[in-house]
C-alpha cells in the first residue's frame, strides 16, 4: 500500500477550484478524480476507494455537509477535508466534533494545501502498515505472560 499512488476525490461545484486542487495534488503524486456535487461524489465513491476526499460545503443536489456526514460513518473512511468559503461556525464546529479531519477556508494556497494533504495521507499509510503476524503473536505472548518469552 505504501507504494501505491495516493488518491483523492475533489468535490466542488466550482470548476476552477477542482482544476487548481487537482493540479496541485497531481503535481506531488496524487491520482485525482473530481465530482461536481455530493450526488456525483457518491457515484464516484461507488467505483473505488480514496485516501482523501476534499469537499466544498455549498453545492447543488447533495451538499458537502451531507457527503461528509455519510463518509464519517464509513468503516474504512478516507481523510475528509472540508474546503469551503462558508463561514458558518455551528456547521464547521459540528463537523469537527464528528471527526472531519480538517476544515480549510477559501481562498487557499493550493501548493501548501497539497503538501499538507500528502503529509496526512503518508502518516496514515505508515500507521496502517501491516505488522507481520509473528511479531503480533510475540507481542500478545509478552503482554499476557512476560515470563514465556525467552
């Protein structure tokens, strides 16, 4: 998994924002797909998994709040980043309390934003790196019966 290309789904009704985020993330190694709203994003999510979902809040059809709320309930959820110009403290506080990974307000320094996203994804991938079964079994033995390890 560590060698796989990082993947991002960018959800925003503004084409310029989608292109800027896609360019900045693509430049540092992300494979990006874009969606124009939450409904489009759900269809795209059905076709694959993503390390990162970046969503605007105010969009037609299904908004970013509904998208983020649904993703927060996913078992293997991606990093969820809300990227918005909507300054609604109650809404953003609710999303933070529910577990959204980051809320970033527009306008954005796209290069710095992309670097931050890469760091987040890499850290998660490293923390999820598989530990060989034999080491897990030894650790279980050590914890359960320290005298049994020689």
